């Protein structure tokens, strides 16, 4: 038995020897016993300098009650002995360097005990139901430069390497400044630039609603952060600048700058972007101009736009837009928010954008239908200049605790000038298109939460937009259309759609117990379109002819009086959403042929049911029946030129179309299962639909909308995936299949049936290694088949291989390779390869970072793609931005 | 031999008689990493052992998807965890779980190299005068307030080794913050270590347990990635540990090499 203890004793001895030999400094030793002289183990021994609270050294007694306490500096000490169940013993001891002292102690039993102490402490963070208020000062450590650094210090906020902010696991919706927001989801711009020292308090709002009066009524689990600013901060400008310049390639640049200044009264945000690397600069501020409004609140009129028919750059390849967009974009935007009083705020946003785009394509269209066969060749060279001016005013007035008023006014004006050089079947021509869009939009919203669970929102809106288009072609391509005995050598078309809209809506929310929410809306919408177009055949700029059936003078109005109701109901594992819309529609249409008034009543019901059978099986299904009304582009009766060689016209009357949709989805597996699978079916049935009656000639085509009964579309999607633990990779196989049947007329044929089938199978493998390397590889086929009296088939494939490398925390790279294959092209030009590499390096944390991106490294200059329809197979060649390497530096100031 | 056994029993009875009382401390744990979850921790201290129980808080468990931020939150259901520090046998036994399966993790007593504050700084928590100490342990830096007047060298969780009971301890990122809420000296309620054996737990070493967690985490992320479109990358730092212990000794060694 005692043998077992030898090593321990030996170890203890060894420890004592080593400690005493190592620290030949001052020490106090001794033994602690109870009143019966039994040694007390685990007694606390500690010393303090006299008249001090800080403990200088401590130890514990061992089994035999002995202790060794080493003291680093000499002085007058108090030595204390405390042990559970004993009274504290305290001795004075004067210590000199190098000497050894002995201090034994006998501890008396503790007889009086407090049975229980309840301790009250202050909480470092205040949590008030859904708001958490954090005092920035309490957590700042002085080394924070930007807000992001400060937020990193706040418990409960997780900020990822790239700046994504999460509260717990949930990403925040936005980061506001004193309740104001410029950036929505682009909040990193703010948190990475705003000086940390300006922040007073950080407020975290859970279950956030954009309309403060809808809090806890909307079913929201959004989280938002609000930063309040210190009273005394002076506004100063700060921001960042990122400058990219092409190295080892032709002149490419990408410059962006953000400048901000905030104080209690006024906030400014200035943004600039210049680039010629194919990036649409307006994308940078898209979220400011059109904040996402997915909840359908006050959305009346959101979809109302005036229409244009003529477009010269419609066909784009199936590639990243940046690859074919030869551009030269400039954008400057100034945004400001003024706090007039604590209840009144004014937000003013404006931007100016100019862009120049070049675009090239060559195409061979082989037409083959109903015993007709011919080919067209085109070589298209397009140059577009665009200028956009935009202004928006937001006026907010918080009338009281349960009432608010908002007024929004928007104005935008856009001018586009397009010039083309066209070779069509060896005929050279030049087109010019001048377009102007003017848009004015005004909206007023009044919200009243008249009971804690009931809210009423009144919205009124007024929109007016016009989109004139002036087109000119210096060559006349349509000899067949000329009246006999006349001659034309060029052509012009002027068109305009003037749209006016106004509407009112009342939206009522009633939150029931258990979270069930009842909503209904009642409203009135009035839209009026004045659509004019005129085609002119010219000879030496003199109008020769202006055929009546190629012009329009349309007045079209719809008035919709509606009631929409929605109810969400939760019952055990079922969620039911039922919607019904009642519409009373009055329409009036005046064309050159008719003057028609209609009066229709219709109901659109829809129903969604989801059922979580258990953790691994979920089913959801939905059904809806829809009546849709003709729009302005369906009702005009004169042909309008829509491209250099095609004309289109509508039905010439007002129609209503009926359809129904059925959707079923089944999901197997959940996050924890290695195997998971989803399957869904979608069936769409049009009882009536717009098809076309077309006349297709080698030199032009004419399309007329007609109404045909019964079109059906079926779509099925399925995927399975499996995680292989051994290689830490996930395999996913998916396929979707769709089939549609419809009828149309070509060149006075009978109604002919068109069957279209698309099958898209794909497979991909993706790693999830912890190390510095990860891969993602996959391939997808698109198999297309269109059957009329003949069959057109096509198989395309896209294969990709991506590598992600992270060498260090500050240095990472991404390599993307792609291979495109087009089955309908010749062997020598049916494969295209792309390789892009980008890498980032943080030179100085939060201050300077460098990046290098190499695009199109194989220097693929052209890209051919095939396309099939029920009348033709087309091979189109596009020009691609050649290889360039961009070196970029990002600097914060 | 028989006598010896008797002597042992007598000794045990004697010592049990002499030291009936333990200290039972209740702490509030603010675990801010997990969406401001508050948990209750109860620590029972004898003079040479401690046993902490952290009560599960399942208010946030479940899966939430958010279409606005395109995010999916998976919060696993929790069960109670235990840590016991045993200064007699120089070991720590913990009960922790992976996917609701309990493991009994035994490790040799880890070194906690406390640095006492040199300042004359004290903090009064209720009536207790507390001194400040610093600890750097497994990837986090802690600030502790302990009182030498309650003479047990323990605190919540695995903390041990200060000359007095820890009444408040938090890491410098404030991700974990324990504050005392109640101290009692009940007559019974011995540090009953058999509770650890009642948890139906499989024995495992700490290293194996940590490796198992990492493995499960990788599987989980792989499954999330499978539904993401091409080019989606996992943000750096997403798979960083958020547990109390961030870096283990064997991992730190590896890094130093």
C-alpha cells in the first residue's frame, strides 16, 4: 500500500528541493494546526503589505499542514491564514531579503455562520425586453480606431474577419446612426470607416421593424444596431478610397471613394466611382435608391412603370456581365440626413451617373419552319452613352408615440444615346436611338397604432413617367412594306408611353394570440397610359410614307378597386396562409379602331399549407388561381419597330387571362443528416394566354399577339446530397426538368403545336477542409429540345473548378476556372475557357489593403453561344474584355 | 489489512464529522457568444474539491432561417454540463456533450498561472472585499475578483488556485461573465461527485473530445455549404471556437513549432 505513495512523496520532495534551490530568496515556512493539534490541509496562506489591500504572495498548506511561502521583496507584512470552517488567523511579520522565517498558526473553529447571503450586483449591460443598451465607454479600451474595432469589444456581437456583424448568430439588418440609415445592408462601409471615439451608446434592437409602429405586430426576427453619437463631437470628414489600375494590360482602372461626416444635426455621405472594368456603378447605390421592401407594406404602385418597345442591345450572352461590358462609368452621389427637431427628419439623396458602353456581337440565324428555310447574318457594333440624374427626399414626422407620417418624393431623369454599326446580310447601316426617361414619384404614409395589437397604415401615391424613344436608321431594309411606286432610303420611328398613376390604400394589421396575424388591405388604383408611335419612311430626310397600321394613338386606363385579405394561422406542426383578393376593375381603351369600356369583377384566391411531419420530413403545398389583366403592351393595335428588323403589335383590345398554379414540395433530411433530398413539382395552367401570330421574312419579321386557349407548363426539380466524412466533402446531384406545350401561328400556318423540353442535370463536389485549401468542382448540362413539325435540339455544358486558398489571416486567394461547351457549334470553336484569379493582402490592419485580380487569363477574346427556338437556331459571337490584371490599393482616412 | 481498512473508514468518518459544511455558490453566467444567454451555475466547494453545474438554457434552441440576410441559424438544444476540480487526485472531470450525448472527460489538473494584481485595487461585492487577479488560460484572458475570507481555492467552472473564492470572473472580451448571486453554507449537500457517474456518459480524454467536436463542426458546415450557390465562401472566422476554452495546450505547442 505504502509503495504506491512513494512516487508522490518523492515528487513532493523533489519539488521542495527544486523550489528551495531555485528561489534562494526570502521565504516563510510553517505548519497550520487546529486546536487539537491536527494539521489542517488546504489552508489559505497569504500576505499583504501592511496598510494595503493587495495580496503579494499566497500558497496552500499541504496534507501535513505545512507551507512554504516565497516573498519577492522585503517589507512589513501581514500574514493571514484562512480555512473553511476556521476563523482567520493574522500575524505581523517584518521581512528582510534573503532571510528565512517560520510562522506557525493554530486556527480556531468558526462557530458563527451566515447560512445564506444573497448578492446584489450591477449588470454591465441593460437588457430591456427587445432592446439592449450598451455604454460604449464601458467597453472601449482606447486602442479602437473604427467602430468595427469597438463593436469587437462588445460582448455578444460577433464580427467576422470581413466585417459582417452578428448578434449571437444572427446577422444585423442594418447599422444606424442616431436612428438614421444610409447603407442598409452595406453597413460595413460605415463600421469600417466611422471613428470609434464618436460613439456614445450602442443599442441593439431585436425583432426590429422598419416601421417602428409595427414592432411586435409584424412577425419579424430582424436585428438592427443603432449607434448614438456623443453630444460634443464635431463633424469631421472620414472615409476610404480604393484605387485600382491595370498592370501588364491595356489601360484599366477602378476607383471608388466614400466620404462621410456625421453629427447630431446633419449627416452626409458622398460616394464616387469611376471604372472601365465592366462594373455598373449604379449597383453601388442600388440599396439607397430602391430600398428592399419585401414585406408588402405601403408598396402600392411599386410595380408601375411606363414601357418601351424598342431595344437595340437585348441579346446578352450567358456570362458574367462584366466579361462583355466594355464600359466607362462615372458616378457621384451625395446623401444627407438633417434632424430638424427630435421628431422631424429630412433625408435628401441624389446622384449623377454617366456611362459609356460598347458591345459587339456577330450572329448567324438559321431559320427553318413550315417548309421555309433561310439564313441571316448580322455583325453588330453598338455604342451607348447614358446619363442618369436622380433625387429623392424623405420627410419623417413622428407625430406621437403611436402615430407617424412619412413623405417621399423621387425624381429621376435618364438620357440614353445609342449608335450602332450594323452589317445585315452584307447591307451596311447605321442606327441612332435617342431615349429620355423622366420619372416623378410621390408617396405619403400615415401610420396609427390605435391599439397595442392593431395598426392602420394609410398610403397615398402619385407617379408619372414618360419614356420617349426616337429611332433612325440610315438604310431602308423593308422594300416589301413600301406602297407601290414609292422609294425610301431611310427610316425613323418616334414613340412615347406617358404613364400616370395614383392610388390609395388602407392596410390593417391585427395580431391575435399565439402569433396569428390577420391583415387586410383595401385600396383604389388608377393608371392611365397615353401611348403614341409613328413609323416614317424617308427619302433624303423627307417623309415619303407613314403607314397607318404602323402607328399608334392609344389611350388606356384601368381603375382597380380592391380588397385583399391575408391570414396566417399556426396549428401544431401546420402553418396555413390563406389569401384572397377581390377586385372590381373598370377599364377604358381607345385605339384607332375601337373605344371600349369594360367592367369586371374577379377574385384571386391562394392557399399555402406547410406541414412539418417530423424533424426529417417536411411537406409544403400551394395553390393559386389568378386573373390577370392586359397591360399597355398587350392592347396597342399598330405595329411598332422593336429592333432593326422586327415589328410587334398587341391584340388591340382589353382582355383578362385566367391561370392556375399548383406547387408541391417535399424535403427529406435536415441539417444534421448526412443524406438529404428535396423534390418539388410545379404545374402551371393557362386557360388563356398571349401567343403570337408571326410573319417571318428574311429581311424582317412581324409579330402579333393573339389569345390562345390552354397552355400548360410542368416543372420538376430534385436533388440529393451526401456528405462523405472520410474526405470531408459533399456530393450533390441535382436535376430539373421542364416541359411546356403551347400553340402559335407562323406565316399563316394553321395553329401549330410547340413542345419545349429542357433537362438540366448537374453534379458537384465541394470540400470543407479546415486547412488553407478548399475546392469546389462541378458540371451542369442544359439539354434543350423544341418540337414543332421539326425538332431542334441543343446540348450545352458548363464545368467549373474553384480553389480557395487562405495562406494567412491577412492573405488569401481565389482561383476560378470555367469551361463552356456548346453542342451545336463546330468542333474547333465549341469550347471556351476562362481563368480568373484574385488575391487580397492586408498590409496594415484596418488601414491599407492590397489586392491583385487577374481576369480572363486565357485571354479568350470571343465567345460563341447557340440558341434555339421554334423557328430558328442561332449562333452568336460576342467580344470579351481581354485579359487584364488590376492592382488595387484600399486606403482609409 | 482489516484493521487498516477500519482505520480508513474511521478516519473518513472523523474527517466528515469535522467538515460537514461546504460552500454552495450560485453564479449567473452571461454567455454573450450565444445571443446573450443567461445561465445559472451552482458550484459546491469543499476544501479540496469543487463541483460546478451549469444549467442548460434552451430558450433559443431551434433552427431559424432569415431570408433578408440569407442566413440560417442552427442552435442545438443544450443539456446541463458539469465540471469538477479535484485537488487531491490532481485532476479535472467534466461532463460535456456533443449532439446531446454526454461524455465524461477526465484530464490532469491543468496549470492555472494566476497573476495577482499589483495595484491596491479592491472591489466590494456585497460585504465581501475582493482582490483582483489575472489569468491567461486556454486562449482567453480572465479578470477575477476573489475573496480570501472564504477560504476555498475555487470558483465556477474549472477555475481553481486562488487564495479564496472567486465571486466574479470574466474574460477580457466579456464573452463569458460569471457573477455570484448567492452564497450558502448548507449542512448537507456534500460535494457529491457520484452525480458525475449518473450522467450516463462515455469516458473520453479531453483531446479526443475536442477532436470529436471539430469533426462534427466540419460536417455541419459542409452540410450548410451544400445548399449554397457557387462562389459562396465560408467567412473567415465563422468556424472559430466560441466555447470557454479556445486553445488547448497541445494545439498551442503545435503552433509554436
